[in-house]
């Protein structure tokens, strides 16, 4: 029986090849006393130059294979190796203390790494990672050990590693590296994101691959189910080859739908949109046939830095997204900070219950200068595309009226100054608080649209923190209570001639899609890679047929009943 390890499916697909252990050599450093200090400094400089030469080669390859943005990481590494602020203290340490180059390098580098990591700033944490990466390379040259070089792989392999550094991943030659699996990491770790952009299957966070898998063993990485199979039998190999062929066939089927509208089997059009965090994400939306952007999470503009983004910087980001979408709808959510997303530079007081506290629209209505800056940037960008603005975390009609009034005030000021502003901006709200869902009929008279944020709506309705593993069983998207709230919101919108969308994870969920279609959802917004599978699924569903079972679904009493009904009727 072949051995199987479970992990986290980080990048879809099936890879079958021999294992290649990416091992990092022992770089233990001992302190030694040196008599010829000049020779030691020279030895250090030679190691730095060797490292630079290597990095130039890696950077060139990354540029050719992965594009400039991925190669930029090596430009950063080369800058570190040319930085006198790092190099001079090392040379000074060798000459003043008479210590060996390895020891001086490690001491100085560790000081910088500790300092940068202590800043609790994403940008600085990346600088710390750059210094760590570069230091290892120079140390290896000083110690005379070889760093295993993934760019030299010349046969089809699956990489086995504790984790993959940025320089490891960028050196992977796509022709030979068929997949990888690591001990640590999650779906959002660097290596997982790189695997998805390279479109190679990956399973991360297995805890056990490096301690279990020897070099050169046949391995299967199943990036669909998160399994790693070691030394499979002929029978198991045949099963997975078939699964791989089916997945490849499915991918080419999906790709055919890239430029098509999303139409159900009974001819109803619904809009499939994508959720994005940065202007760079638009590329993936267009490549996956997105018809709109249903949620642009603007807080990423505010994170990983030490001060608020300027109006100009925000304007450029919003304008870029609107232009790239060429007139397709772009729904921008105003700043949603608080809860699990902190901005250290705002110095907000610590709260006992941050998810139920001073966050999102509550913060913006209080800190109006931050809010008004964002609204001005959005209004100025509105003439470059099809902009819709939505406010997050709205609990009362008064909050919506106040936010809308501030938006209109800023619009009037801009127009008075001769700045062009679009006249067709729709203003909507996120529905993520049960009080708003219950009062949707009143909200629908005043908003232009609803977007249902199920991630929060579910946790607030169930009173269960979605980050808490012990109550995760209560995170139930198909619970009849959640479905009734969603149905109330959609019905209230339609009664007033408005549209209703959904931008929570539920919108791309294969079991939820038939239900949401039957409830009358107009727009489904999801991660870009879910769009084509969702379009394929919707093509096979009849909206009228599911709608005829709407009352039946809403009158069920448990999640299990709902799932059973959908699986047996709409998931063939």
C-alpha cells in the first residue's frame, strides 16, 4: 500500500514525478580569531561577488520564465548585496574585532533581521526575508558548501522542501518542476501564491514531507484534494493519471467559456464577477473571463506601510482598475479596517471584541478626514470607467444616510472646482449584519444595490467566530437561517427594482451556487480562479426549475437536509 500524507491544497492540478529534495545545507558558524584581517575582508568580498554573479543568472532566468514582477525580488537581493549600510559594518567588525567573515556576516545580518522584523510592517518583514536569503547565499560561499540549485534541475521532478523561499520558487524551471509539496505554509503563503501564478500543483502545510520522502522516489501531488502519495502502486498511478487527464480536459472546457456570458440552461443571464485586493489582480480577472469586479477590497492600499496612502496614490490605483476593466462594472468597497485587519499607524485602542467593535464604516464616520480623502479619490477616478461604491458594515439606515451625505458633499465640492465626476455612480451597501438583512425592505428604497458579505453575515448570525476552530462547525453557509436572510435581501432588492450580489466565499461554492441561483441572486463575486468552473456549472442549471423549489429549500430545518437535497438534485 502506498503511503499518503494529508496537507493543504494550495494550487490545483495533479503532478506525478520523482521527488527532488530541496535541502538547505548546514550553515552553522563558529567564531574564530583572524590574524590577517585584510585577507579576511578580501575573502568576504569574493564571496559577495560570487553571490552577485549567481543572482544575476537567476534574475535573468526569472525574467524570461516568470516575467519582470517576479524577477524584481532578485533586483532587491542584488541591492542588498551592494548596500554599504550592510557591507561596511561587516568589514568593520572583521578589522576591529579580528573575527572571521562568517561570524561578522551573521552577527550584523541578524541585527538587521531582528530590527526589521520588530517593526511589524509587511514591507520591513519582506526586507528581513531578503537579508536572510542573501546572507545564506554568501555564507554558503564562505563555508564552501553548495546550496542545492533548483535552476539546474534537468528532469521532471516534484520538489520536496520544508518551505520554499522566493529565490527557490523563482528558480524553478517550469519545464521540469511539475509540482511541489512543503512541510509548512498555508493557502496564502508566498509559495502557494507563486505556485498558482506558475500554474503548477502544490500541497503545502503537510508537516511531514521532508521527514518522510527520500530523494528520487515516485510521488503524486494532488493539488485538488491536498494529498501527497508516496511510491504509489501501478494501480494507484493509473487512477491518478486518469484523474489528471480529467482535470486537464475540464480546464480546456472551462477555457472555451472565457469570453462567453454566464447564461443558465433556461437562458437567464447572471453576472460572474471577481473579488480583488490590488490593481495587479485585474490581470487574473480578465484571464479568467470575469464580467465585473464585485468587490475591490481597498484596505490593501492602507496595509503594510507606516502612514495613510495619499489621495493621489489612491486615485491612481482606482483609475488603473477602472481603465483595465474597460467599462465593465467595478464595485469598490470603502475602507474596511478593524476586526482582524489592523493599521498600526492609526493607534486605535485594543478592543475586547474587535469584530463587533470600532471598524469599517463606524471608523470612517468618526475619522472623517480618512473617509473623505478616499471618497475624493474615488469620485475623481469615476470618469475612467464604470464605478459603483459600497459601504461596509452598515447596521442602520442612519449610517447609510450619513455616509451617502458625505459622499455627495465631496462630489459637490469637486464639481464646483471644475473637476469631472461621473453622474452614473451607483451607491450600495454590504449586507453583513443581520439587522440590515432583516430591514432590507427599508434599505432597498434608498440604496442602488446590495452586496451580501457572507463571511461576516454567517459569523454574526451564528454568534460564532469564524477564526475559532472549536466553533467552526457553526460556520454553515447552507444553514436554512442564513438562506432565509439571503432570500429576504434579494426579494427586497427586486421589489424596488434594484440588484443584489454576493461577494462572500459562498458565492463561488459549488453547493451554494444552485441555491443562490434559485433565490434570484443577480451577481456572484468570487476569487478569479473560481469564475470559469462556476460558469460551467451555471450553464447546466435551470433557474426556473430551482426557483420552483425555493419554498421547499427555505422550509428545511437543518444544513444537512439542504445539502442532501442540492446534491441529489443539482450536482450530477
